[in-house]
C-alpha cells in the first residue's frame, strides 16, 4: 500500500523546526505502521514547493498536466501514484493558498476534458482521501469551526459534483461517521494531553478507515 500524506502548511515562522501539519502527518504514518508495517508511506510538505495559481489557459485539456507549473506536476504524479491520500491542513483563513492551487489545477485537469466529452474519465478515479484539519486554538466548539472553514471547502471540492458524475472524481473523500462527514479535526499538536485522548479514539480509527477503504479498492 502506497500512502501519501500532504502537509498543507506553509509555515516558515522563525524557530519552527517542524510544522504542526508535518507532525500530524508523521503521526498518521506511525498509526499506519502499527497495523501495516509494510506500508510505503511518504510525507510531502507543500512548503517545499513553489506553486502558481491556475490561469485558466485550458492547455491541460490536451496535456492532462499543467503547462506552466512543473512543481505542481511533480506533486500530481505522486498523488496519481498513491493508493491512499491524507490531506492535513491548518486553518489559514481559511485554507493555505498552495492547497488551493492544487485544488484548482486538479479540478481543471479533469473538468475541461470532461466538459468537452462527458465520457472522459481521469487517469485515476476514487483514491481514498482522508481530510484532517487543525488550528492554533481550536478545542471542542473550535473544532466545529475548523470543520466549517477548513474541512468543508476541501471536502466539497472532492464531492460536490452531481452523483451521476461521481466516477470522474480523482479523489474520494472518506467520512469518519455520520457526525463527522467531512473528515476530522485534531486539537493543537502541542497539547499532548488532548492529543493522546483524541488519538486513542478518533484519530487512530479515522486513519484505519482510510487505509481499509484503500485495501477494498485495490
Ligand atoms: C494566515 C493565517 C491565519 C490563521 N488563522 C487562524 C484562525 O483563524 N484560528 C486559529 O485557530 N488559527 C489560525 N492560524 C494559526 C494556525 O492555524 C496555527 O498556527 C497552526 O498550528 C499552523 O499549523 P502549521 O504549523 O501546520 O502551519 C492562522 C495562521 C495563518 C498563517
């Protein structure tokens, strides 16, 4: 099983050695390794990439890649190559700009060819994807706030298309349960007591669920 964890952080604040999103990605990998030691897990940090926004040039209609952004293409290849994906995003009012750029471009890559010919299907459809948000202060009620501003836009990007066109989606959102349909949130990573409570319940189960969905599709 190949797992890609995308850390959406772009945090270069002085003194920060590891971003919170990166730490959460490492914990995802730890969870996976407990049950699936042979899993091939890779953490990709968007802060290592320089990306450009989509300009609506529509050249991806023929190339299925972005003609102005090699670094995006590098990330896109890694996404296409994985069996399961995790997107870990901090609250950045609302989500980090680099994550938006990836969302814009992946949308364009399938949407333009599909608009021209509705029978078009992307190279890969339905990679199981877990969405995990977090922020600087959120606890309890705050977690619902992160769901609204961080999980919703990411999750809706993954599935607002009409049901009849679901098989054109490159990524498939994995919900946690009926209460947490758009992925989960975690408290600030430095709050270890909160974290360990959550890890025991929600976090570990959600990571498992994403990996299990991937086992059932390959
Ligand atoms: C532009 C921007 C806006 C932010 N807005 C909020 C916010 O509204 N609420 C909050 O709890 N944290 C907010 N934060 C703080 C980050 O979510 C928090 O520091 C987080 O731990 C950063 O994670 P990272 O190290 O993975 O980038 C904001 C950070 C940035 C850069």
